[in-house]
C-alpha cells in the first residue's frame, strides 16, 4: 500500500485462502475476499466474515469482484484469531 499512496484504504481488496490472510487485511484495515470454499469451516471457527467468497480464478471471479466493488467500497470484516 505504501507504494501506491494515491489509492485509499477503501480502494484495496485483499484476497486470500487462509485465516492469516484475513488477519493481514484486518491489520491493514482493508476489505478481505476469501478464496477457496474448502475452508469455510475454518472461516467459521475463527469468526471470519469475508466481504466476498470466491470459488475459482476465472473470468467469473473478476466479474464478482467488480460487482462487489460497485455495491460497496467499504466492508467491515470480522475475525477472531484463536
């Protein structure tokens, strides 16, 4: 983020497949999108509520991200690292 200071925090979206990715997004105070539906139990265990849930990297994922961005540039992620 420091390399792109003209982009506000609301303009960033972190995408990850592990709880530590959500923790990094939380620390940076940016939105988090979860990738990989196989980890839904772990997301629930750690009380992670991603702004967006992506299941595959393809054109559809890009469309999902763009649609989410149109709806809201802000998202309150919740998580509870154990």
